[in-house]
C-alpha cells in the first residue's frame, strides 16, 4: 500500500464522484471560472475552469500569505498564485475570495 495509492474505499469514492460529473456541472464550473477570471483580470489569469494561476504585482509568497491571513487558502508556483477552489463553491464565496486575492495581488 501507499499513502496516495488506490484502495477499495478510495476507488469507490472516486467512482461516486465521477458518476456525478455531467454537462450541467461542467457548465457551472466554466461559468464560475469566468467570474474568477473577470475579478482577477488585472493579474493575467491562466488555466482552465477554476484551476487558475494569477501573477501578483508583488512576490507571490507575500500575496499568498496575505490571502491566508484574510481567510483564503492558496499556494504558489514560482511567481504565481495557484487557485484551486472546490467546484461546488457557492458563487458568493467565490466572489468574496476573489476580492481578497485581488487585494493581495496589488
């Protein structure tokens, strides 16, 4: 076995989640990704759906720490912030988090 290896319980959970992915869910993720891109447009968002990277105007680690201090968890990849919100995030929370990220990127 391994920490990230497959086992019957994990595989059953993965199959359950995969069975829930449909066109409506994918359209919703695309729509929410558009909202995120719009709010963060000043920071050159790249990626697909809700998996985005943005380039802050200051060091990415400083911006990430400010996000964390304000309740938004993100990580860094070189000079960018990596954003991986859950696909079921409510729109109001997505907008709130995006505003925190935009402020931290300035």
